[in-house]
C-alpha cells in the first residue's frame, strides 16, 4: 500500500510504499520460522541442517577479534540532488542495480578515513 506525503520541495509529493516502483514483491514466507539455538543444534544433529558448502573456506577468527567491536546504529539518510561527472556516474551504473549504494559506500569510506586520527 503506497501513501503520499508532503515534500519540503514546493509542489512535489513523495510516494512511498512496500513495493519497488511498478513491481510487486515476490516472496514465500510460508516455510520460514524462528528457532532457538538449541532447536538449531537438534536439527543439525538430526541432519535437517547440512554442513557449509564444500567449496566454502573455513573461517578462523583470532581470539581478540571482538575486543574492539563497537555497536553502531544506522544513521538516517537524507535525499539530495548531487551533480556528478558523467563518466563517474556511468562507472557506478555499469555495476547494475545498487549503484547509489556503491556511491554511498565510497563516500562513507572517504569520510571514515578523513576522521581517523
């Protein structure tokens, strides 16, 4: 269900909703359920859950892996109009869907690097 909201730009309405523009989401939620860790262990012992893919590389984490971990809460995003050189935009769009997310990741990496002491 879409809804129309007032935009700070005069004469412009913003439409938001549960589906990607022009497409209905396809998903089957019928076979998804929550399970406790104990239930997962039991399912694994009974063979209901298989081992990782045979080509998956084993992951070995150092003992101090979580020592400097920080909880980070998502920051709200602001819609902007941004002028970018055509070749830069083309480069990101060549990667297909998600090009704006990739641009955001590059900008986030730059900002984080600049803030480091």
